[in-house]
C-alpha cells in the first residue's frame, strides 16, 4: 500500500523534488516505527504495573479484612489491565500491517466506563442518581455503537471476500464437467485441433 501511495505522489511532484520526497517518507516511516516501539514498551510496562496494583489490592483487602471493597478495587484494576490488553492486541495487528479499526477504541471506552460503574460504590463520595444514570446510559450507548461497528466490519469483510471466491470455483466446476464427460466416454474438445479432427 505504501508503494502505491509513493507512486501516486511522485507522479505529481517535479523531478527535482522526488529524491527529497523519498527521503522524507523514509524518515517519517522510521520515526513512526520508533514511536510504535515506545508505545509497545509503555504498554508492556503498564501490564506489569497494573498486575502489581491488583495483587496489592488483594493483599490490602486481606490485611484489613475488607474483602468486598478490596474485591471491587481489584476488579477495577483488572478492567484497566483488560484495556491495556486490548491496546496491545491493536498494536500487534498494526505492526503486522493491518489497519487500526474503530471497534478497538470503542471496546476500550466501554471497559473504562464499566470500570467507573464498578468502582462507584467504593468511592469516598457517592455519585448522585443523575450522574449514575448518565454513566449507565453512556455504557448502553457505547454497547450499541460497538455492535453497529462490528456489524459494519463484518459486512465489509464479506463484500471484500465475495468477488474472490467466484473465480476460484469456476475451474473446479469446469474440471468436474470434463471428468463427468470422461466417465460417460465423451470428451468435448475445444479450439482449432477439435475443428481439424471434426
């Protein structure tokens, strides 16, 4: 895909600017690769951090004999770990050459909203009923948006794969017809050789 974009841009550029354009694209590609390397390292470090926070919440709950509150705190930390896991999966797909899809970011937002709803009972100040309803409504709307995005991606994948499957089945059908004629002792010949023999 990058080569096609380079060709399109170079066709519109003056000849003297094409080497500079090529170097600029290469430099931006290196910078982008370095940025994604830093992102990958930061996500890996956040996995270790959130894992440590989860075990710290569990041990703190056991020390203070407050299992319910400690469980909710630990569950909130696990939701953050789930968010990081979704971002790591998206980063792996991107570094393998696949485009970033919107459903990943919608999923991350849903997890953040659900974490907020889970940790509301153990906050120092309880939210008002209106605020709680706003968070619940946000979670429902995000869930509907996630279903719509996933459905749209499924339709796009089916449309992209449909034209490729039709030509592949044609040779198999033709081969099956020839095999069927041979079983009955009849071979249909095409082309100039068949006309000469006829």
